[in-house]
């Protein structure tokens, strides 16, 4: 039985890997400028330059974004013990943008790395404040926790908008308000590579995250340092989010939807779902990006718009599925109670 489950687990991973490889290869030849495999094999200098400077960096940024944001959402959901927590509903993205604004205000000659540093610090502080607050809520309703995060995000966004208008930085900040890959070029995106070692680190500590997700007392009984693992997990999620937001901008839903979809088929353990979550997240973002490039070609839509539309539909489907399964569970419990009586 265990062998069959293991084979089934790796079969889904292999399928996602094959689909991602096919879509990745196809995406290299989608864009305003014509590019075909024949141009590459023929050694066309101009087309090779286009591939190496624009198309390939864009593909790598998309893959890192999809994998990173999905894994960040998976970590936050496990640590917060809530399936509706993510960098979007946990105020991580909002605080990351606020950090970028602070870098622009206080460092006139700010570089990409300095903006990333500010973004990470503020993302981590905001995420910690959110987690600190929800830990002190005695009755944690499944929906109430992300609603608190959304309200906190709105407060941070309001403060960010105030400072942006106050110091005439709205135009400078607009690049990070809506996620897009159109400006990704060689030499301007490499910071998103930070997501890859952070994903590996998350896989190494995945069992610890599972234990911490079961509560402080349970962690201490097993000899796991609750505060350290919690800080490490939130730091990984914040660092991934900051490295992506500073290059691509704000992209919602990925960290919320993808872990929930994978969990429907493979359960809730991080070690068993992390690879599939990363692959499905990359595939989802890649498909959305291709749609954004072709739907009104030769123009391009922001990927945040496509992700928002598809993500909203998927999120509603997830809500209805959980509601339906919740009702079935209640009926089953009531039936058992009646039989026992």
C-alpha cells in the first residue's frame, strides 16, 4: 500500500515536471517579436540576442516567482495553522511594498539590492506583527484570521499611499503596485534567484514546520525550538516575497491557491507537497503569463490581472469545496451520534 502511494506521489510530480518543461519551451517563442526554433538553430545573431537578453530571463523570473510565492504561501499556512493565510492575506506583500517606498525615500541613489533589503526587513516585521496578533486571538475562526490580515494589509497600503502622495512618489511606486514581467531583462532580475536556495532550505526544515504547525506545546514536547523554527519559516517566506516583489511587483493569489489545490490531492505535510506546490505554482504563473502576452497581442496585459481573474474563480471553487466537505463531515458525525444513541 505504501509503495503504491509513493508511486502515485511521484507520478503527479513527474507529470507536473513534464507539463512545465513543455510550457517553458513554448513560452520562449511567444512575444511581440517573432522567434522560432529555426532562428535559433540557424544562428541568427539578432534572434539569439533576443532569446538571451529577454525571453530566457523572463522565463527564469516566471519560474522563480511561481515556485517562490507558492512555497511561501505553503509555509505560512502551515505555521499559522490556517489554509487561507498567504503573503497576500498575511500582509507580507503590502509591507514589502512599504519597505520599497522607504528605500526610495531615504536612499536617493537606491540600488536593486538596497530596495530588496528594505523590502525584506519590512516584510518580515509586518508578517511577524500579523502572526503575533493572531496568536493572541482566543477564538481563531478559519475565515477571521485572513480577514484580519486583509484589514492589516489595507492599513499598510493606506500608509504607503499617504507617504507616496506626501512626497510625490506615486509614479515611482507604481512599478511595484501591479505585477508584470515586461520589464524583466538580463541584469535586472537576478535577485529572484534567491527564491531557489530558500525553497531548498524550506524543504530541509519541512518536518520542523509541520511540528510547529501543531502548536507550541506539541513542539516543545518533541524538543523542537518553537520560536526559532517559527522565525525561520516566516523569514524564508518574507525573503522570498521581498525578492520577487522588488523585481516583478505585487502578484496576489499564488501563495493562497496553489498550496490548497495540492493539499486536496496530496495532504498537508510540507515535505510531501512542497515539490508539487513549487512545480504547480511555476506552471500556473507561466500559463497566466502566456495568456497575458497573447490575449491582446501585440500588446501585453499585466500578469496580476490574469492571475487575479483565474485566481478568484479557483478561490471561489476551493471555498465551495471546503464548505461542501464540511457539511458532509457534520452529517457523518450526526449520523454516528444517532446510531450510538
